């Protein structure tokens, strides 16, 4: 469905107002699931635990969970970009490496809605150690200052998007949320809020169902 909407919008130059009506009817579950399937098809999962590791000692040859986690670290970012690209009310801005001062800094997700520029540092898990929490917060502050200079006429909305849980209510990361928000003044958002920000909805059950289905496609032996 989402590929169909994108194709007809580009081919027939449909007005934004008409395309927005179509966007409202798109199944976000379908977008995420198909994006995930495409992602999995392009991955090599032929990485297994090796002799000398505790996992191999306990369970023998098994798919490397660490390798899977690393590969899938970018999937949320890819999915969310697809959702933004298909909403005519939103504009996906340049993501990736930006030259900020003397440093090259990777901006995970950047988009515009009305007069607001949204920047999200994407994390599947915010249960980070003290130094990484501090480093992530400082990165958000640096990017915010950069965006304020680059877009002086726009409002800037900066935060962390944790996609490993649907909402903060379903998260076991309350202490880290408090650290980011109270100590470093960096807001932490979850999937439910992100979906609201991009004018769409997906239930908690469907969100987890999508990833369970994708998980079933990963080789387990």
C-alpha cells in the first residue's frame, strides 16, 4: 500500500491535500512491516557464537544475538524515515553526517512540520552507562545549537526517540528517563508520541506484533 501511494503521488502530481487524505488511510503497520522485510532480505545473518564464548559453552553454536542487535540498530531509523516521507504535511530534512564546528556529527532523524524542525536522536535502548548518557545529552545540545543557527525562523524541537518500547508506561527505563529529562533537560519520547507527531496512529499491540513477525523471519539455526 505505501509503495502504491508513493508511486501515484510522484506519477500524477496529486495535490498535497488529496494526498494527505490518502496518507490518513495508509496502514502504518504495513509501512513498518514491509520496510522491515526489505531490510531483513538485505542482511547476512550467517554469524554464530564461537568457541571461547560463554554462550557457545552453554548452548553450542547459536545465532549471535549481539550481531542481530547491531544489524537491527538502524531499522527504527529507516522505518521512521519511510513514515515521514509518505506524509505530504511533513518534510524529511537531511539526515546523516553534518559538519558542526570542527566535528562531524551524525543526525539520526530530522524533519519539518509546519514551522517546527524536529530532531530525534534514535535509541532502541536508553539503559546506557553514565558516560554514554552524558555524551548523548551533550550531542543533543550541540545539534540543537546548530539547528537554532541554521533555522533561525523556526521552532526547534529536540529529543531522544526510544523505539525499543511503545510508550514510557511500558518501559522499564524510568530512572534513565529521569536522568535525561531532569538532569540534562533532554526530553525522551517513545513510539506513541512519535506517531502522534507525524499525524498517524498504531496500537501498542500492533507495534509489537509487527516486530514479532519480523523476528520470525530471522534464521534461528
